């Protein structure tokens, strides 16, 4: 039995609690939160203050860190890795090397294991980029995201004066994906790959035309895209847009000689982004516990871990049933 | 530089020679064949008799075995693994455990490394089945093949009296795949998943109706499928059916709680099956040489090998560029 603690209880932490119920070889010790435990409503897991974590060291095999990449994980992952084996979903691509170095040092000095940047991008998409480009060295890799909710773009909309609430969907241009799969060579701009669709609830008296203009011209977030803006009621937003779907495609188109085209495609279609990410974290928590048992101390990413470490089945069964 | 020998020079061996040209860190030492070397036309590689292989031991890091799974590889892989690190594409699913045990013994006794059953199924499809079911433990995995040429079914057609030549395409039922992706639960029979399409050249005087009946009722090969039979000329067969396309889909549909559907899809669309399989073999040849350098002796499958071993890039570059 692998004993697991959840650190932080937002959407991701809640998803991990759910995912653990589908994995009978992993047992949830409890949720550790910075909030007052009495205010944290879990689906049954006991809740403790984060300060109590270290005292429970002997009862926990792996901590699954469910905080955010902006401020939580850069501090929490190295700190908690000093005492525990850890998993995180750190997803600030540009800062992965620095985060890896910090966590690796903490893990090696304290003989623990940490697997960083799990989830689906970074994570499963990274794996697929690596496999595909290693197998087809002559070719192009394309990553498309969506259809799905972008939290960052939704937040950007909500910061505009006159907007009461909003949600933004990133939508891949499927016709472009089909043309790439058919072998067409294309130089793609940002605008060519994705659409942005916004559902906006206005504050009383706000000017829709001015707000639409403010959205579509917003630098970095919307100006380089074709952006569709819908104005809806608060009631419609609540009713029709409470799910957190996401997904996307990693496409590698290559040639094995001058004329032979080969296409590798990996595709996720997710009704809940946080629940799926949580399921990836839990599979890698199993891998983390095994690496620790093998005393392979240090930091890892999904690129460093053999697929078999994710499965509850033994090697002989995997060869027999899955190969 | 990783020095590679090709053992056997059919379609797969020819594909490996091609693939090695796209991988500058691997160098081809030569092709080793049971045929008279003067009769083997390569695209530039020197050809040697298979009996000369052992004498070249010091100049070869990895042997890529390109023989067939029925009779060549069960004998060749364990035998050659006694002296060399090896890769094969053994694809008789039911006999994988026995083959693995034989090769593992040869490798461990002689301190070599062998990676068996690489390619795409077994191989990349196996990987994807493992990742997907480990991440979504509550769900179903479906494997579809095609559209592509089945060598076994084409051979079965050619053995029928009155058939001069023939080719058979396995065709997945895409509407079924779409319904599964949309979340429909289905109990699928063999007939529900694939169609079989045959292009047949008759011998002079053969009876088309009798031959069609012999095909569609053939046990194991065609009787459990909807089979379409076309009669064409030898000229049409040569002109329109000389490529060896293949591919397929591994689909995992699962739920992360009672109502949340999640779909993972892996999809290959290959204009040349042997050239793509060869490209997979070459990427795993790189992994094989590295495992040997690390003295991790024994037999492996794709399920046992961390993704990073396939890439010519170093770990820090992979984290920076692909994660």
C-alpha cells in the first residue's frame, strides 16, 4: 500500500482525492491545507494544517503537491522534498530547468525522490513530442490546445473595467490539423492555429462595443488571434459554462524517405482538466514510491521514467497482456 | 558514434538502412545476410555473409534483427544476443513471454542488452495502452488497425486455388471510433471493428463466384468479418497496390468520476509500414547502446525503457525544449 498526502485542496487536490479512489494500491492519509481545516470540505479525507505535515513523516510515502505554479510550487516543492517524496504539476515551461535544479538538489541531499511537471502539458504531451521526434527525426511537431478553458485568459477578461465575469475557450483550428495530417507543408502563425472565444457578463451600464474593442486588442492575450466575443447573462454563464473541459493534440508529420509521409497523432479530449491532471499525478505518485524504494534519489520528469513504473501490474503481466 | 549492423535485408532491413541516414549519431557497419552477398542490392551499405558476423564483434555496438517472427527471430535473437546487443520486432503476441525469457537468459549470461518486440504493435501501441490504462484505471481500451495491408491475410488469399495474386486491406470502422470517442458504451464484436477489403487477380478460367465464396467463408481469416472482394487485373494490382500503408488507433475512454468522460487517443497514419517500423527500431537501437554502456544487462521491452533513452538530445536540453 502506498500512503499518499494531498498538499493543497483546490480543484486539483479535489481531483486527486477522487482519482485515489480508483487506485486501490494507493491510500489517502489526508489533506494538508494552509486554510483552517474546519473550513475545508473534502469528500471524506481528513484535513490537517500544513504545519502538521512534518510530524506525520513516518505515515506518508508520497506527497502530491496541488498548489499553483506561479508562487506555491517554486517554494513548496523544494521545501517539502527535504522530508518527503513529492509529485508536482509545475507548468511554467520557461522556468522548468531552474525548478528542476532546486528540487534535484533538495532530493539528492535528503535521499528523496521528486517527479516534477507531471500532468498533460507539460507531461503526456512532452512524452509524445519526445517519442515522435525521436522516431521521425525529419519532420515537424505541432501542439494544438483545446477546445478548453484557459484560466489565464479568463482572468485577463475579468480584469477589464465593465466586465463582471467571463470565461475564455481556446479552440484549435481543426481544418489546419486536417491539412497538416494530409501532408501539407504550412508556415503557421499564432492566428492560424487557434481561435479564442469569450463569453462575457457585462456590469450594468458598460458599453459592449468599447469592451469588445478592449478585448480583441489586448496585447499578448488576444491581439494575435481571431477572437469571438459573446455577451451573456450571469445566469447563462453559471448554467452553461461551469465545466472545465480541455484537451489538445500533439502532431508529428515526418518523412522516412523523400516521398513517404508518416503521421503520429496524440489526442486528449477531457471533460475535466483538473480531474484528468489529477489522474496523471496519481499514476506518477505510484512511480515515485517505486523509485524511492529502489533508492533512485533525485528529481525526475516524465521523460526519465519507464512506462511500467506507472502501472499497478507486474512486469510479466504487462508483457503478456499489453505488449 | 553508435555502430550498427543490419541482420537480414528484406523490406524491414531496407527501411533500417534508410532510417539510419536520418540519425547522424548512428553509423551503419554493414548488412549481414544468409543470401550470397553478391545478390543483395543495398542502397550503399556493404553486404557480408551472416557467418561473418561474429568475426566483426569488435566493430559493432548493436545488431538490428530484421527477420520474421515465425521462424527467424525465435532462433536468431537468443543466438545473436550471446555475442551482441540486439533489437528485434518480434510480433507474435502470444509467444512474447517465452521469447523474452529466452533472450533475457542469453543477455544476462553474456552481459549484453536486447530490446525485443519494438515497432508499433507491439511497440508504440503497447506503450500507449499502458500509459492510458494506468492514468484512467476505470475505462476501456480499444485497438483498431488500418487502413493498411495485412501480409498474413494477403498470403491467405494467394493460397486459394484460382487466385494468381492478391492484396488485403484491413479497414477500421471509423464511425465506431467516433461513437466511442463521443462516450457511447458498446460491446464490440470482431465484425463491428474492422472491414476486410480484397483485391484479387484471377488465374485464367477461374470462377469468380466460387472464389468469392471461398474467401468470405475462410475460417479465422475472413468468416468473422464483412469482406469486400474486387477482381482486378495483374496490371492494376502492380500499379495501384504496390505501397505498404498501415496505421491504426489506440483509444482509451474512461471516467474520472461517475459523470466525467475523458478520452485518450493515439493514432498512426503510415504510408510505409516497414519504413516506419524501421524508424522505431533505430530509435530503440540508440536506447540499446546506452543501456549497454550503463551495464544494464538483460532483455527489455518498450515498457521498460524511459523515453529519454530514445533521443539524441541530452537530458537538460530535453527538459528545456520538450517539457
